[in-house]
């Protein structure tokens, strides 16, 4: 019997590459970009986000009509983001929309795939860099065909960490985000960076370029694909409390070693954000 998930992954890679071409073309267009707001003045969406997601989903549906989808723009338009046992594609058409709007050159197409609620493979295409990150469970992680390996760093005082300020502009949330950065800087760590796309941040941990990435307030479509890439490169993904990673929780730490991940968890103060699947704590 042929490996059906391999066929799905090949299709995902082709869809991501084609989507990346659309994104690059849109960036070349010097005309006025149509930008709309979602949950906050800093949570942006463009016509290209919507066009790319629609293109990816219709291409996959044609090939795999029984599969399910969770897409960032579909959810924004009212679809649910409930993960079932059915083979499910988890899609962020443009991860780094604010970067895209400003033509800051880190923008990615992220396509994750889960079966029976377990992540099976991930594809992240960093469009402007022309870097195709791929990983399949149990088969390693690659960038443009070259195998990836995390740094393996275990000493947090020698680590470079990535995080983001997020799009929530509630003053209390902003204070908590900055307080977490403050605590980590004073550990001390070598530095903190922000690239503007969760998927690329996680892939940078997979390459060994950074030793960890954490964030609270992101979504399943930001994390799904790259979570497979990091773990297949030898890294770990976990909750910000140090507990098991939960794709629907909207928060994670990914690190080059469990030691660094757990040390970051010790410093972070988690703050509430509504889960992607809408479940309350007592329903978990």
C-alpha cells in the first residue's frame, strides 16, 4: 500500500511553494495594499491572506475531499477550530502579516497536518528567503533538503531566545509580556530576538540559530507545522508551565533541550487567553 501521508506531504509542499509565489508577487506590487483589522489595531489581515488560504484549501480539497481544515482566515470568518480525529490540515496562509504589510522580509506559509489529533507532518515556507522547512514524524527535519539539528544548548546563560510582543494592545497584557522578557534578560541570557513570524521563529530553533522560542497568545495555525519541524530536529515543545504541549492552548515553549525549556518555564508568568477550541480549563 502506498504511503498516503507522504502523498499528502508532497501536496502540502507544492501548495506552500505555489502560495509563496503569490506572496512574493504581492510584495513586488508597489500599489496600495488593502489592509483590514481583526481582533486589535495591531492584528492585521490583507486580501492576499484570504486569497492564499482559499487557494491552498481548494487545491487540497480537490485531491483529498474527505479531509478537514483549520485555517486562520476561515476561523476569522466564523468557522470553528475544533481538532477531530479526521485528517486535518492546519493552515496559516501568511504567518507574519504585519511583516508582509510593511515589506519586512520574514513571511511564511505554514501548513501542518494532524491525524487522530496527533501532528503527522509540517511544512513552513519562508517565502522571501526561499527556504522550505519540512518534517515528518519519525523521519527528521529538513531545510531545502538539508537535515536540521537543534543547538543542543543546555545552559540558559549561553542561550539566544526568540519571542514576540504579540498583537494584543491591552496595557495589562503588554506589561505581562514585557515583565516576562525582563525576567529572562536578567537570568541573564545572551539576548532576545523577534522576527515577527512564529513559524520562522520555531524553525530558527530547529536550525540551531536560536536556542529557544516562547510565546503566549499565538494560535494553532502558527504552531502546528513548526512543532513537528522542531521536534524532528531534536528539540522539545512544551507548555509555558513546563507541562505537555497542547496545540489548542495558544501558548508554547520550544527549545533546543528540555533543560532550557524548563528553565524558561520557571521564569515565565502565564496569563489567560481564550483557547482556540473554546474549551474552558474544567473541560480539559
